[in-house]
C-alpha cells in the first residue's frame, strides 16, 4: 500500500472533489467508510448530496473556525491522505478500509487512539482500490495536531497492514529517490504527446552529461549544446557559482515562460556541489607516448567493473556506495557508444538502475577514478567495429548488478533491490543481442577435438566446481576457440585460466562459458601487451648492463710501464 499526503486551505474544495465525478469520471461510488466519531453525514448515501456536503464541511471545520477566532488556526488546515492498494491485491471490504484509515490517523498523530481531542476526519472510498482521508488539523483543545514525519509514520503503519492482511508488500524507500513527476506534469506530457515528462527527460540528459564530462566546464559546455534545452548557471553575489537550472524549450507555463528545474529538483545527486565532487575524482587523460601501444579503454573499463563485486563484499559502505554511483555513470554513458538497435534496452536499464545508485550512505568517489577515467576515454575513442567490447562490458555489468542487489538487500534498501532486479532484465536482453554475433563467429573457429579435450582437462583442473557447467554451456565452443587463439600467441593456458577464474567467483554467472570467454580474450590481449613491455624492459636492462661494463672497464686504471718494471 502506498500513502500520499498533502495539505490545503479549503475543506469544501477537497470534499467537493472526493464526492464529485473525478478528473476523468473515475469516481464510481463515492461513500463514507469511517469518520472521527462514526456519525458524520455521508453525501454519498443521501438524495440531497449538496446539503449533505455542506453539513459535512461544517462539521469538519467547526474547530478551525473556533481557533480562527482566537487567531490560532493554521493557514493550511486541511490534511489529505490517499491510500492505494496494489493491483494484485484482493478487493478489501469497507470495514477493512475503515480499520486501515483509523490506524493511519492514529499513527500519524491526526487522531491518536483514545484521545478525545483528536482531529476530525473522514475516510471516503470512491473506487475499489483506494480511499482518501480528509481531516482538519485543529484538535478539540484548539491546538494544531502534531503530525511531523506523517509520511514515514503512515508508511510504517501500512507496512504492518500489508503483513497482517496478506497484501502485496511494497518496497519501502529511504527518501533518496528522485522526485516523482507530479500529476500535472504527467498530464501535460500526455497532452503534448510525450512519453515522459520534462522533468524525467531533463534528468536523463543531465545524467548523460555528467557521465561524459571530465570537468565542470565540460559539463556546462555539453548541456549548453543540447538541442531543445535551456541552461542557466546561477551565481552568488561574490561571483562564485551557486548552482544551475535547466528547462526544455517545449515545456512552458501558462504565460509561455520556460519551466525551470534546479539540479537538486531533478535528483539529489544532480545538485551542483554533488556533481562537482564527482567530477573532481576523475584522473587526467593519460598522455600518449611514442612507440607504446595505447591500452584499450573498453578493456580498462571492463576490468574496473569486474572488480566492483569484490569491493562491495570487502570495502566499507561509503566506498561501496561510491562504486555503485560510478557504475551508474558508466551505464549512463553506454547508449552514446552502443549500436542503434541496443540503445532502447540500455536506456531502460540506466533509467531503472538510477534508483540503485543512491542510499542514505554517503558515497566516496576517490575510490572510483579508474572506472570514471576509462569511461571518459572510451567515449572519446572511435566506436568499436563490432559488439565484442560491448558484450564483454555488459557481461561484467550483469554480475555487478547482481552483486548490487545483494548488497542493497543486506542494508534493507528495498527500492534499490527492486531497481537492480529490474535492471537485470534490460541488461540481459541487451547482452544477449550484443553477444550473439561475436560468440557465433568464435564458435565457427572451434579447434580440433583433441585440442577441445585438452581444454576440458585444463578447465577441470582450474575451475573444478564449475567445469561441468562450463562444458555444458552452448558457448563452450566459443570458449575453446578463445583458448586456442590465446595459446597460439604464446600464453600458458593453465596460468591464464587460473587468472581468469581468480578475478571473481563464477557463482553468480548464469552462463559461465560466456564469462570465461570474454575474460580470456581480454586477459590474453592485456597480457600480450605486458609481455611486449617485459621484452622492452629486458632489452633496456641488457643495454644498461653493457653500458655499465664499458664504464667499469674505462674506470680501471691502465698499468704504466714504470709500474710494470717495479713489479
């Protein structure tokens, strides 16, 4: 069950809405299910609806008028709480909804149990799946009700109701979720033919800019050049930057002015100070050295992502939260470099996983320099010729999201767990599509059977707990081809398999042969570079040794003839 709480100034306006047809004629049978004393008039069960509404409003406003004479009434004296059941829940009776309403007004402090001076309230049901509680916030002793943190207290009570009534248990939040679009924003988007509201579209654009930028200056530059977007940097009187706000050119108010959103209005982690903190944790781009092969940024990013599950298990909470935030940025960047046919699934994955990147735990970003720097380099390189690098990255990303769901579950972050689980669906779909072609190409290069048999023996020695699962995997032919190609370039397969298996447990892998295939390919390429470097170092060391011998020989004094005669 979900509660939404708001305040207002007009009791009559709220009662008129509750007993009216609704904005889309959705109010089919408005009627009272409970009230403060059980005797309140019910406009839904009388012939003279207008008279009954006036009488109900007068009863609810009685104490407000008394307090107003003493100048003690609050300006917004109306308390409104809607409670909605899940679509999968059975239809509750009026009696059960009445019990739920009484528990909520008691828990929130509107009308505590056994308090004769509690506020006046009514619960109205006009559709099967939800009720509205309308209350006035002046108590019988003419004091204003103490209902601080009413959303949290109502939410806790509804969690207990779900358990007792056997209802769907909603994933509870920690108040770090991005602000939801209002109903007015949703209706405006629908009128304009937009699938998402301006707030949601701006949030996605700003997140993508953060993922691509290497500095605050570049972040501002990127946003300034987005079509259909307006940006304004806000300054303090001293001239220092205070923040920023953004708007869409196609989103205006009634006066034709753009509707602006501050960064924090889009999401708490998109405020100017939070973005500056994240971008300050990015290493400068490495300087290319003549004669040295440049490391593949996709391989660097994948290697950094592969280490995240270990960090979630072993690092402290603040470091783990920082790794999840950096991984979220990496996902935000993927649609920029992915093939067109994969972008929809990747955008859906990034939109959902955004909820899993934040919690009440403060994130430390200096632990994530390697991943952030690799992603920025990746965006500045030409797109790969095929989807092998993307499939390799997505393979590692799927296991990170699985580990993230487990980490959030241990910390009781229900909404983040649900977000991670939903993200897996989209990432798995994108991965299956990206991996199909490169795996099929590898499988066609399957080595002879005697080589495959040797690979099976090597696997049983290197990863005995997973060997049979790997051998039965349909992608095993691709793995065997990758092993044969690595062996052909001079790699020791036993050592390579141990290195691939030691990087991360294969327990979370749904298709372990695919996981090992990508690791073997990436490791063999990286280690090949390392062997070249070692050869260069060996040549350098040999040259230095020769130079040292020459220097030593030159430093030994040559015997003089007179000395020779004296000897």
